[in-house]
C-alpha cells in the first residue's frame, strides 16, 4: 500500500510521463484533500475544482499550489507552502496541490496535456 493509496478511490486523469492527477469531485474529498498523508508521490497531484482558497492544516509536508483560471491555464504558482498555512487566489477557479518542488513539472505537464 502506497502512502497516497487512499487517493486511488478518486477519479483520476493520466498525464504524460506516468503522472496522475486525482480529482476531488465531491465536498468530502475536497475537505479532506491531502491532509493526514505522510507524503505524496512526486508523480501525483490533487485537483480541487471550484476552489479559490486552501489551507494546509493537518498537512505533514509542504505543497506546491498551482492556481488555474476558468480555462485551466496556470495563473499563479505558490511554491513550498508549509503546513498550517492559508493561501487564496481570488482569480482562480481551481487549484492543484502537489508535493513541494513538483509544481513546475506539473505546470509543464498540464500545458502539454491541455487538461
């Protein structure tokens, strides 16, 4: 069992380079997010649609946050957001959470895949 295997219950999309984008599609999965995981594989990320603000309460590792507009274009990248923090991007319509240091890679993969 991998550290992030509870994400396997969520819908997901394959991205180039064997990366996987999990989709938190309901209220419960969005509220839980990545909280409580020991770590997240560098090839995995979580998409929170309809989200303009996130917290890292309950996180055990730092995150990179990729803020997306309505057309799923990157509008901001918050790198190395530590646990117990709050971040907001009012122009965003979605956010992708991934392990710290993986944000630029996921931004490039999203651009290539046109998610």
